[in-house]
């Protein structure tokens, strides 16, 4: 039995092996969370070129580097019986399977939940799907689809103009909920010795995000106004984005309690507003937003951005610069807190002739701390098939058999396969 000292620095999921069949964001997010927590996640990719997500462009160009760190890559042809046999051997000795393909896809390969849990009774099989079982379960789903049908796009845009959120919020949270379900099932297995099937739904994830608005609709008996409505009646005097004296530089400032309002007025020389008996309560302040906003906006336009933020910070007010993604690559708080992991972007895109080398980029770590610190980077996002040799050997294949798989195109490995990169 290992002593506490011997196990204290081990990641929480050390010793757990995960076989991941995934693409895009939802499944990879689930696998990334498990990998960051110490699981050995083997990403099964189609031979020879790997996950198509690697080759996406435009708004999706960042999917692969953002959600595939700390994993190993096995590039295998699942249409070939030998490729299927290799994967089945891996699943037979695994703790978890994660998949996010369309309903029925894994069953057609003979790798569905029923077959795999029958072959390995301790297996936790996690399906990240568009919809949990019900009338919609066979529909195709995307983050945008469920945002539209689930009320989030309505709540985000201005009236009559539904607008998707500016990130893959449901895909990422759906992957996180999948990881939570896996952890719950592993805990159950500790007690019963049995694995089982768990699911996470993209649509149902969206509904968690919209629950507060559904509750309001139930209380008030009407649909709430969208957040993009310029006439939205906010319950606080200040909860807005303001221009500063620096051209194009904006700052969000909130004043959400009566104590904050008093401190704000005193610090910014608005003592006449503070003395106004018609602005004594928060309800009064909310009702007077138009005249308060005009006065404060004019004042803030005389202050440089840095000065305005410094004064808000001294007061303890909620405030924020309007940051852009490129600025966050070097955010001082994220850097100091271990919140940025150095990802080698050259490993996450197809290499073309004359393609310029990319720099390392600091991408966000999991937003948690553990007793041993923040989960970090143990492996860069893998090259296609980078760990195929090691995984095949761990599955018990002989060297001659591995060579045949490579020669037949069933197993794809990089040209320099003998020098697999196991760590950062």
C-alpha cells in the first residue's frame, strides 16, 4: 500500500487510462480535462493524417491547440480489421472511453457502449452528444444550433437579432460536464466494481446556462428582455461600458451596492448626486440610470483609461478593460498565477512548404487549483500518430506485427517515430 508521502505529488487521475474518439471541441474538451488531471489519454485519430480538426481554418483554427494538450496520439485505420483489433485491445484494458461522434457511429464500428462495456465490465463509457435520450436525440447538433433553440442566442443579441456567444460555450461546458460524469462513474466503480455508460448533452448544457432566465420567465410570466437590448432595465445605477480619454479605449464599470455608490460619488466628486434625496435607495438609483449615465459618461471621457482603472481598483469597484484575445496571450495575472501553458503552435497545424514558424503561445490552463498546485503541461498537443509505436507495444503487439500494420497503412506514425516526444 503506497504511503501518503509517496502519492501526495501524483496527479488525481494518475493510473486512469482513457481512450478518446473525438473531433472538434466537445469530446476533446472532456479528454483534456481528464488529461490535465493526470489521466493517460490516448487520442485515437484516423490514419494517415489524423483528426480533421487539425486542418480547420478561420474561427475554428484554434480548436486543436486549445483542447488537445497532455494527450497521446494513435493514428489508426478503423476500417481495417487489424486496426479495430488494436483499438479493442486498448479498450479491454482501459478505464474510460470518451466519444463525441454522431449517434450510431461507434456502434457501426463495433465500438459502441453496449459492446464495449460487455467486454470490459469496469469500463466507464462517456458519450458527448448533441442531445440526451429523447425526441431530439437523432438530430445533428452544433453549438450554434443549441444556442438558437435553447434561448441563449435570444438572450445575447438585441431584439429580433439572435446572436451566438463569441466562444464555443456549450461545447466546452458540455465536455466539462462529461468529465464530471466520468469522475462520478469512477467513484461509483470504486464502490461497486462496475463501470457503466454516462452521457453529456450539448442542448442540455445550454439549458443550464439559460436556467436563470427560464426561472425569471416563470416568476414574471413573460419572456425576459435580451441582454443586447439597449433599453434593458438594469437594477443598478452603473453596469456599463464607458469611453475614456484614450481614443478607442473602453472600460466596464459596475456600481451594484449602496455602499459602492457612496464611495464612488465621493471619489469622483459627484457629491451632489450623493446628497440627492431622490437617490437614496438602490431602486431609486436604478430608475435614475439615464441621467446618472450621462453625467458619469461625460466624466469618464475626461480620464485616461489607466487612471480610471486605478481609481476603480482602489475603491474595490467591479471594473474591466475591454480586452481582445491577442492581449490575453501575455496577461500579467494569468502569467503570474500559472494560468497560461506554453503551447508549441507549430505542432498543431499541417506543415506546408514555406510556412513561417510560429511562436510558443500561452493558452489557458484549467481554472482550478489543487493541493499540489494548478494542473500544468506534461505533453504538447501531439503530432498525428506521435505515440503510436509506444501505444501498440503497450497493447502487447510484437515488433513484427507493428511493422506490418505500418506497412499496410493501418498504423500511421511520424517519420522520426523512434524519437517520440513524451514530455514538454
